[in-house]
C-alpha cells in the first residue's frame, strides 16, 4: 500500500538491520564460545561501519528544503483562498497540516516568506490544492489499475481509489505538467478506499499505479 519506491527507504533498511542484530549477537556468542581468539575479528566486523554512518548522519538529518518551500509557498497562492480550509495539501510528508492552518500561519507571521516558484513548482502546488483526499466507504467492485489512465474531473467530481496511486496534473494553457504526486494509501492513511475529489475545476489528471493493490472504484 505504500508503493514500490518506499521499499528502498532508509527507515525500512534500518528496521531490518535492527531486527537482524539479535541473531548476529547469538551467532557471535556461539562462535566465541568455541573459538575465543576470534572475538577481536568479530568485533571489528560489527564496528567497521560505524565511522561511515556517523559521517553520513549530518546528511540524513538535514531538513528537506523542498518540503519547506512547499509549506511556505502553498498559503501564498491565490488558489489557497478558494479551496476548503480543511484540505490537507501535503499528505505524503505532513499529513496533519491543513491549508487553513497554513493560511493562519502566514497571517500571524509564524510562516516565513519564501522565494518565487518556478512554473513546475507552481504546477505541483496547484495539484496539491486541487485534490482533496478523504476516507471512502468499502467498495467491493474495483478495477485493478495496471497502467496510467487520463481523466478529467470537474469541480466537485470525484473518483474512488484503493492502494497507492501517483497523480499528475497534465499541462494546459495555464499550468505546466506536474510531477507524479502520491495519493491513496500511506503510513498515515490506511482506509480500504479513498475518495479523491476535485475542489477546483476542471482538472486533467493522469493516474498511475504506485502499488500492487492500486485500483479504481
């Protein structure tokens, strides 16, 4: 449900490593009981990766500048004042944030100013503000999504999806083509079915599967 790309995420690799450590410790203990002279060699094998990981820690914990740009620029778009305040525009990395909260943050001065957006960044923000994702009712008749499809949604129109999907806003006279942004199932969105509703319109979308369970209902 999280999409194939998430399998290579460092957090999952760290979980695997943590779960393997007890088995390694048991193995090391068994070997040392038979050949105590091998203890320094085994300890060296376990410790050899630490310097590189420590050196890499600064890169890992740095905040994502693109995410900051998204959060500071979204409430400064004219479209932000036209969509429901309850809209969650950043489901993939700040799912609890609503556009209403961001607008209030700009008004109060808590959210700092940002630079001008490129056409591509502006289009991505437009997509984030165009689709509202809410939990949907259980659906038994869904069609598996094996490849990308194009569709057009008018204001208030919606589709139901299962699993994880990527959505692009296709280029037109006013918008550049966007990246494929994640919608549907995620770590914080685990309902069996989701409704994607257009809160502006019309919008021309391309929807592609991001998980084995992706389907349209």
